[in-house]
């Protein structure tokens, strides 16, 4: 529980609830990525399916850390997870990824990640456009965000073949604000009455 609190797991879950992996998703994250997990998560997967879990190995970096090589052993023939409700923390975070900074989280440009990047960038650019900073400085910042988003679009197009991906780094405080923004946006949509044209 302390680990999940430290990595803002519940904030990320609140963000992810506003999105779904698109039908075009081919589960490349599960097919190409290694899954690291804590000992209690390893035990849960062992209880779920001992035969599959016996291929999960102890990570040499730490005695309490385990690793599953790709492709994920719990990925079924329809490219969906057989352990979804009991999946490790790292899977529940994806496309967000933890880093060693202690103050930010990475966001990978998979199809779902790119949707979040697009919304996050739009929110940041809209917020910047409403500030009182000089117009030329404002335009420069917005242009940089647009250029960065275009570079992530290129990463998305090569997502299934690249072993190393350029990640968007999101500070934890901005992650919290994005979560609140998405929740309020969703509430506004639910509360808005339909337009009646007579």
C-alpha cells in the first residue's frame, strides 16, 4: 500500500478510468515489455495459476522483486489479460511508468498513452493561453508543446517495433491537476442537458 501511495497509483487509476484501450491495440505492452512485481504480487499470480507463475523469476536487483519476461504469461489468445483483476501494480499503471526521479511519472506513447498525451497537452496549452505572460513567450511555449506532441505521434507510429520509447514526463503535481480536470470535465458532460432544437 505504501508503494502505491508513493507512486500516486490511485491518481493514475482516476485518470485511466476516463480512457479505454482502442480496438486497434494489439497488446504490444504485454507482448514486448517485461513485468516487474513485488513478492506479494508474485504470490497472488502463483495462487491464480501455479503453472504459469513458475516461469516468473526472482530479479537479481532485489530479493523481493520478481520479473516475468515477455510475452506476458497471462496474455490470452484474444490479447487480453487473464489476471486483469489481480494484475501487478506495474500493469495497472501502464501506459504510465515509474522512474527514479521521485517527482514525476513517465507516460509512454502507446495508442492509449497518446490519447492521454493529447488531452494533457491540450489542457496545458489551453491553461497557458489564459495566463498573463507576454504573448510572444506564450506562443513559444505553446509551439514547443505542439512540436513535442508531434514527436510523440511519430513514436506512436513506431510503438510496436521500438524497444526504447521516448516518454512524456509528468510531474506529480500536474498529474494531480490532470486527474481533477478529467473528473470535472466528465462531471460537466454528465450534468449538461442535451440541446433541443425545435
